[in-house]
C-alpha cells in the first residue's frame, strides 16, 4: 500500500512533538455516510481481517498445521526422494510419492532452516522440528472452527482515505494484497478511520464475482458466504484428489494411452494385486474395453458418468469378475507415469497403470 500505517503513526507523532497544527490548506474536512466509514474493531473490520488472514491449511501434507504455512521455496525429503517445493503444485508430487505404494511407511523430513508465515503474515524462522512443533500445537486441530474465512476473496487494488478523529484527511491508502489489507487492519486504532472507495469486488470460491457498494453490503456478503465451502482443515490429503476430475479428462487419458495393466486390486477387503498379472487392457472411444492375456482376449464395456469426486466408472468385462464394479474415480495421477485409481468404499480398489504420460 502507498502509506503503511506505521508511517502514518510516525508522521502524526512527529507533528504532535513539534506542536504543528494538522490543519493545512490542502486538508479537506468531509462527512462520509456511516456505511462507508471503516473504524477499528467494528464488526465489519473484524470480518475483513478474518477474510484476509493467511490460510495455513494448504500445506497440511507437510506440517499438519492449519494456522501457518511454510514459505516457498523449501526442500523436503519424501521416502528418500528430495523435492524442492516452489508452489502449491509441488504438494501433489509429494502426495504421488506417498500414494505410490500402500505397503511402505511414508517418511517426510524437512530441510531446515525454513520460514513459516502465520495467519497475520508474520514470518518466523524455524530451525528444527522442535521449534516447528512449538508453533503447530498452537493451531486448532483437524476441522476445528477457526477465524480465517477461505470461501471468498477480495479483488485488488482497494483504495481509500485515512482520517483522524477531527475528520481531517491524513493520507490516501491503497491495498494490493491480503497481506496489505490485513496488516492495515491489524494496526488500525480508534484514533483513526478510513473511508473506502466503492465498489469493491469479492470473488466466491466458484468464481462468482460480487460488486459491493458499501460496508453494510460487505458485512452481509461475508456472513452469507463465509461457510459456503469446505476449508479442508484436515490432514487427509487424499480427500480432494478429484475435485477437478471430469469425464473428458478421464476418457482422453484412457483412450490415448494403450496397454494398461492393473497394479492394485482389492475386493471385499482381500488383496488380489497379482490376480490379473499379465493382462493388458485397452479402452476405446465407443465405450468398449478389451483385456488380453496369453493369446486370449476378453471384451467388455466401460461407461463414465458424473464429475469431480462423484465420477462413477461402470466396468463390465466377460470372465473377469474382479474388474467389474460401479467404481468411483478416486484419483488421476500423472507423476512419472499415469495411474487411474478407482474405489468403492473402504473394501474395493482397482488401479490401472501405464507408462504413457
């Protein structure tokens, strides 16, 4: 923002010390409508601060802590493989390594020092696991209610004018990020208030943009939509693997890549991983599927429907009963190779694997 709040305070204190009047020719005294005046500790200021706070749950696969995240870049070692984490996309690589085998013990170690970013964007240097735990235990646990609001976001820049209690303009302010606005709200006190320039736009998690005309509207909008989404404040990194899965994506991968094999097969809680060793599966655009082994070919059908975490694939192949089910697409993985993970409840699982990527 153009004028950090601590700079404003420094200027004000300096003027007081010098005994200089705040009134100058360029200062304008105005009265703004109450629904456009933002004051410290007001209900709307608190909701704005919660909306702009830093979400720490995006890296729970690493730190299992909802109230802070680790600043990019940093390095971890995952089951013996060193990964440099440069963005949120790299969390998926860690998950792919964890998911590669269900028969091993997953081990992740962090390369220190690291920097963590707290909910108010304060940055702290962490030198070891013990120091990290000392901050982690202060966070709320899995799916426990917390103050941060993740279901809507402000669109920047946001501008306004800063006034003192005598209704005199001290300066203009401009916010270009959640960090800017949150920091300003953190230090705003009852000696000052700000009038914001409307309209202000907020975006919901589904991409819907809402134009806000005043603070009353803003407060109402935040309250209406603050619980619209799953904030994913848990440590189950597998529960959202197919948020963006769709039939076109699945069909393109299955039909473009040939000669699939099955590397995971569980039915009725029993392990059949090797039951179809040597079988080669091919999927076709007309909804048919073939399975070839030892000179024999079996034919069947595959039919997808739905989307996201409710995408169902019905597979029916003659003489291959353990393949047949109304499978739910659990994950599409394309790290080093391609895998299609299908599941039904906790007892049935089938995963197709292919080196095609």
